[in-house]
C-alpha cells in the first residue's frame, strides 16, 4: 500500500496542534513480509537448531538462527511516498483535522506501522536505543550479523535470540576456529572469576586450560545440531553508539572461545562469534539493562533484500499496529523466546494441528516444525501442486523438498502463485503470524523453488517449532522482556531508522 503523508497545523482553543495524516494513494484515485540456540533440559547447556547432517545423507543447509514476526497478509515490500504539504496557516477551524480523519479512517489500515518516520521517538526511561546495521541474508549467506567494537577492535557476530551467551573466537591456541590469528580476540588478564555472579549464570564447563588461572570461569555451550563452543568468560569495554548520538563504553562479560566443535557439519558461518540476545543475566541485553543504559526490550528488522537493523532498547517500538502474544508460561525461565499455543492454518483453514509452542530465533535461517506440523505442511503443499507445471526434486542442496519449472526461477515472485499461504494462529493474544509463500520458499542457486521448512530432529508433538529468519523478513519483530511478550509488524527493513 502506498501512503501519502500530510502534516497539518491547526489552531484550536488558542493552542497550536501538529497532526500527521496518512492517506493511502488509492484514496486519490477512487473512494470506492540450524541453528536455533535453545537450552535443553540441562539449564547450563544451550542448543542450536539443526545444521546439515553428515555428508552421508543429504544435509539441510547450515542455516543460522530464528525469529518470526506475525502479521496479517500484507505486501512484503512497501513503496513509501512522503509528501509534506505546506503549512495551512493559522486556521481557526480544528475541524480540518477531524474531517481528514473521517475521510481516511476506513482505508488507513496498515499505513502507519510501515512508515519508519512514525516510529515512536519518545526517549526511553533508561536512555536512547542502540541501533546496529545488519549484514547478511537468508540465502545464500545463511545468517544476519552485526559488527561490534570490543576493546577497540571490531568483531562480526551472528545475531541469536535463541541463546544468551555472547562469545568471540579467542587467541588461546584456539582449535576449530575459523578466524585468522590476526582476527582473534586477544585476552589481557581480563578473565572473569568463578566468584563472579555472572559465572553462575553462564553455561558451565568442567574444562580447564592449563595456562589459564585456576579460578577462571569456564563455559561450554552446546547447540542442537551438534556443534559447541568452549572457552572462558572475560570482560572488556564495548563501544556502543546510541541513537541520540551519545556513546556508551560499558564493561561487559562475554565468552572467549578457544575450542570450536562443528559436530558432524561444516561451520555455518565464518564470522568471529555470536551475539547472544536471549533472556538471562549473562546476556548482553540484561547487562546493559543492569547499568540502566536501556530498557529491557530488543528487536530486529531483517530485509528480504539483505541487511536490516537490530535495536536494543524500547524507543523504536511502534505505538500501534503490532500483533502481540505473551511469552509461554513454560519458557519464562528459559533463555529463548517462545509463544503458544498456536494452531497451524493452511489457506486460512485449520489443518487439525494445534497446541504448537513456537520459538522465535534470529539465529536460525529457516523454519523448523515438529513432526505433526511438518507432515501437515508437506501434505497440503503436495495437494496444492497437483496439476501444476512443477516437477519435484529430492535431495537438492540439502533442502527437504524442491520443485523446478520449465526454466530456472529467478525469484520467488515467479512461483509463489502456485503455493498457498500458511499461518500460525495464537490462542493467547488473538494474533496470527502469516506465512506467505515468500515466507517459506527459497530459490536455490540452480533456480529451483525449495521448501524453507524442516522437520525438528527430535520427534514428538511437544517439541517446539521454530520460526527462523525466512519468516521474519520485512517485519519488525520485538521481544519485550518488561511486559513478557513478543510482537511483530510489517516494515521496510531496508530503511534504517532516523536518528
């Protein structure tokens, strides 16, 4: 939907009022958009969502982490036309504003939430938000990452709302690391001791490096696809520029990784580390909140064109149009963000699959559904494609299912009309996360249309399903730890917020 923006200044009761009016352009023509890191049963162990299995079987791509935004079906990319009209002068008739709102109220749905110019600019009670540009793409990059200055040196890290511990590869005779020696973090007698409260809050390890202090705090975090990171906690200064122009340099605790294990897969990323954005005292967000730097809110906006932005703090959260669902009761003490129960819909109709617990994970690029939900999706898609000019391709690039046409597809738009929309309807919050074909299809490097939904490795109806980056593109997804809720709204994620 294209919206025209008017700013109207009127005088009423001897006071000037500034009003913003959004009018859809159509009004003028006619009136009539793994590696999920989850803690397993052992609180000290984090699990990342599946990456490809061993080469002996067709592996799924090593897609990074999760997060989903749920919103009514709306076009994924919006064209924004900002037209500022000149001042209307000192009109004494405030009815101008009322009349305009009456004319457009019926057709205004969806405009304001999509225009970054109207995001809430009210300063948070704990200062301004931190906004970080993102790099990467769902495919073929398989990650979204940020660059953060730690100790005067920039490190590129994958963003992960599915785990809590931040870590970077470290210059301590690192085994399995992907970085060149000059790009490793170099500790300088800044190890965190076992007596530190944040040590008790981190995933613990019994591993002890001989050359490290005996009382240092070791950690080990395991991920669902079998990989792991082992190291010691350190603390150092982070240089963080806030949206209001000021710079914070807090001393934060994170992991200095000296042993990386990719399990049976190849590393999913060559970035220097991982930015843990999950819930927990050792998380970067919680540490910033503890020094009253920001509110306990974070969000991301992943662009389908690549890039986007991450924000920490609450002053970028839109004031309306957000679909909110509460954290599930069973996940309040977990590091990941989960909502539910939810029902799976196909083309707006029930599939008979309900009671789904859904994890939003920015560290997983694709979606993972439990066995029941995955089987329902595959059955429905196959039925939809009967008689369509598409040929099934198995085992292509590790995707679960692909289809090819008479000629290679260049983008999802060329094939999306053959597929039906899916949705997750949340019982609490009365919100739906719409999964349009472009939210679950990937065009491979040979032009095949591939299903971006995988089956969770652990079988069972109680296994949580995971919404990854593919279904959170062109949506602002918000994790509000203060109100214990997850929200999403359509947005132009290619446009960075104004300072």
